[in-house]
C-alpha cells in the first residue's frame, strides 16, 4: 500500500497552481463515463472493478476475470450528447488489454458573420480513442499498475485540432471479495491542442481515492455496500472531493448515490440504480452476464442529465483458464529423456 500513498502525494501536490479556469482544451475528457461510476459521484479511482476502469484508473483492468464490453449514452445538455464504448480482455499471463472510444457531439447551430448576419449553421464534435493495459504485480500482493494512450480530436465547423495523451494508475486491494482498496491515477498528460494559431493544454488531473466494500451478515446475509471517497487536483480548478455509496440488497440489484464538490452548476448530487442478470445456479459459467445501469446528475437550472449503460461479461474466467493451462502443462519429470 505504501507505493500507492507515495504516488498519491506526487500526483496531487503540484497540480492546483498550474493554470486557471477556462485555460484548457478538450474539456469533454472531464465528462464522466459509465452510468455506475457517474452515479457514485465519479469517485471511482479506488474501485475501478469493471471495464470503465479504462477511463478512471487503468490499473483496475488487471483484476477483471471475464471479457467485458460496455456502451453508454448520455443525453447531456440541450443539443449535446455523449457516447462511450469500451472492451476489455483479461489474458492469463500478460495482463488485461482494453480499447475505448468516447464522443461528445453538438447539434448544428446558427452561425453569424462579422456584421451579425446569419451565415448558415455550424456543428462541433470531440472524440477520443484509447488503448489501455493493466497488470497485476507479483509483489506486493494485490497491487496493480496500468496505463492508456489516447488520441484526441476536436472539430469546430471546419477547424480541427489533435492531441495525444496518456493516463497512468495504481490500485491496491485488500482482498478480491471486499475490504479496503486505494487507487491513484493521473489523467490526460499530453500535448497541447492547437486551433489555428493558439494552443491550449489538456485538462490534466491527479486523483487519489479510498474505498471500502463490506457486508451486513448475519443481519442481512445477501446485502453488501461500498463506500468511496476521492480527492482531485486539476490544472484548471481548485482541488475538490467526491463521495459515493452503493448498496446491494441482493447481488442482482444496486442503489447508488454520490456527490461532487464544487461542481460549476447544480448541487453536484447524483443517483442511480443497477440491475444484473441472474447467473449462479441458473446458467453455465460461460453464459454472458448482463448489467443495465442508470445515472442521474443534477446540474441545477441548466439541465438534469441521464446516462444509461449496458455491460456484458462473457467467457471463461481468467483464474479458471490459468488453472486449466497449469493442468495441461507437462510435468518436469516427463520432459526428461533417458
């Protein structure tokens, strides 16, 4: 756990004074993805236990057992929508590989010339593609590292700009099935974006989070809860915090709520629900598990946003594939030839 604490200090200490509000480009990268993480106030760095880790903390990819694919739609503010999709493949020996795509698009709007006369319509769109990798370290136990490379493209009317960036993360978990976890991540560390003759830096941020997952047995045998808290230092705003709480009365259903401090508009409150298909005792281990998640975020007078995500988990779990490979491996004494 000590390496995670050290990384958190190094990440957060220098960030707050780098720039001011409105001084960064590609700010669509700060719009949260995945209905489940968003409902939890985006305090997801220390949890990151599904394919959404590709955005929040790529180290979390290392702990995935099955292949996962997710797709999200966000009905953002009027005329603005967000799409997100990601896939993760956990290999037996070489960590988990993942790819993701995110787009924020704006419907065409009126354009005006220098004389304040309407001159047609313009549109805008931002997109990012990412390739990520997470790997569980042999020592210390339950520690993982990860990283992702992003290509970023922005378009406003006929003008475009590109940039490249990396995300880096570390994640420590007390146990596979619960207890404490701690994560740190640096996001959007990369090149400036240049529109025409002016260049702007990316919205670099450092995140450190703490999570605890526990149960309510013997009072409520099937129930569990997860509490999350996170601190963020960013290039273009003062440090802020986020918290989240997930309660599962049964494994197949979840209630979630969260809060982000100092949100530009609205209260920063979020909430959501999640449904997970029945699996144990009803289907084979190979059968896909389906999750449907919804998140609501309050933006005050500006709007209320609604995100819906669908996630599939499928394939033989990584640990079972590893055990099978070990059983099939030839024993050392069988390799000796007399």
